[in-house]
């Protein structure tokens, strides 16, 4: 059972895993160095533990102890208990969901392992916004996608904000980083997937048409700003668009990447 440790000072060195959570660059360096990630909120903490991730520690206000009592009962990691005002002092924001956990990262799986048995996968190139990455994981999980592959420069799916927006989907959906960027899409073709890039390219066809009749499909999404790189756009098997009601007045020719992923996943799941 987790030992309950009452914390009386925000400067307690045992809280190092939880400091300065708003400083993205600092957190990325710290979490990579120590092989950890943070989960926030009762549901997300529970899903991480139930997915088999090992806890380093827990941090929560007293009123959240009962809600996670069964999780704490099964864990040997310490649970740091402190007032919510002190938790805010430590983390740098109001922990309104009451519970945090520091968990051990696992070694990344191989691409072959992640793709084993998969028919529908998402492939993300250089998305840098953690919220978008989390939203895409959530859409993919909700609509039956089997796996997610990330280019080397994509934002971390295990960053606290990504996990929170994904509602823990990152714990259930197999994922990994692609070790090689340039030939990533041709390599997926060799593995039997038809790669469908969402893009505004002149030869893009409606997404319904692009995925029709496809057995194993890989939906390819580009960065929030300029979209897919020319290499990935051109090396995809097919290019697809979500048709818009374009007007001169509004000039809206596309959805943001999180919304586009939800629409594309829905259409692809119904192919």
C-alpha cells in the first residue's frame, strides 16, 4: 500500500517531479532526463495505472484520497498529501482536479510491434502543440484507430497536457516514434498500408474517395502551420481533402488539424 506522506513545505525536495509544470521546456528536459511523465486528474491517473505504468509517486489534496483509494492500495509508491494551495505553489497552477501522479516511462516500441494486426493508423508529422496531439489521440481511439506513429519532431504524447486532452487514450493506443523520417511513408507502403495524406494539394480528392476500398490505411497529418512537408505530401499514395464550403467572404479552406483528424477518422472508420 502507498505510504501517505504529509507535506508541510512547498520546498520539500521529495516534490521535485512536480515542480514548475507550466515551464514546457524545463519539463521536457527534466522528464527526459529522469524517464518520467505526469498524469493529472483521478480518471487519467487511474487509466495510467490500470494500463500498467509504474508510479514513482502520487501528489494529491486530502479530499482526493478516497477516490483513488483502490489505486493507492495496490501501489508501493509514496503519496504526498498537501493542501491545494501548497500544490499550486509547487506546480505553478491550480490543480483543480486534485490528483497528480509521476510515472515511469517505458522504452518505445518498434514500428513493427505497433503495426502488428493494425488496419487503421494515424501518422503525425511535426505537430508541436501538445493539445493537438492529445486531441488526435482521443479522436483516433474513439473512432477505432489501432495505432499512432509520430515523426521525430512531434510533440510528446506523454506530456501532461497531451495526456489530459486525450483523456488517457495515449495509454490504450499503441504508439511509437518513427526512427527514420525521409522514407517513412514508403516504408508503410511496404508494410501493406495505403498512405493517405490530408492536404490542400491540387490533386487531392475528397477523403471519402481516397479511403474507399482501402484495407489497411494510414492517415497522414501535417503540422499546425504549413501542413505536410513536400516530401511526405509527394510520397503518400493518395492525397485527400475535407471539402469545405469555401466562400470569398470567409476564406475558410480547411479545418485545424485536431478537427480535421476527427472528421477524417470518422470517414475512414466507415469506409
